[in-house]
C-alpha cells in the first residue's frame, strides 16, 4: 500500500503544528529542516541543512568544472559519486511506500560530460531558495 505524505510536507493533517511536550516540538522541528533528495536509481533520502550545504559545495564545484572546455570525465563521475555517498551516509532513507516530491535530484554516475553540462549549469542541481 502506498501512502501519500503531501499533507505532512504542507503542514496539514496530523500534528497540524500542535506539539505535545518536548518530544512533539523536536519532531516538528526535524520535519521542517529535512530536505528530500532523490538518488536516481536508488530512491529518496531525507537530509539536514548541514548535509545540504555539503551537497551544494560539490554541486558548485561541478558547475565550475563543467564550464571548462577540457573536463575530465572521470572527475565528473567521481564528483557525482561523492554527492551520492554523502547523501547515503548522512541521510535517512525514505520508505519506498511513501510518495513525496524531491527537492533535489542527483543523477547516476554514468552520465556523459555533455549530459552533465546540461544538468550542472547556472545554480546547479541545488536550488538557491532552499539554502536559506
């Protein structure tokens, strides 16, 4: 059975901002700070703001690296792999039966340099508005 959790993201449904004791406040705060990241081919993960900043740092390096005409394809794959490892090691896996939108989508490591240039341009894969 698939559960749709859009109400929780938008602040509706159970726990509508009301908390019971310290535990409820902590739980509410944690949900507000979570960012949902999709790893192509591997599912979704919740990450916190600190992990988001680390992902953004690698994302910015990718944008800069791919703006150069001569870019090492191996370096591109390593950077994408580093983002994926970071999310898997510091994030919490979203259960497969929960459907929620992703804030960030990290591609698979097998993309070409040309494909990477299309994805990692401008502000990259991390939208600036979620960094605040």
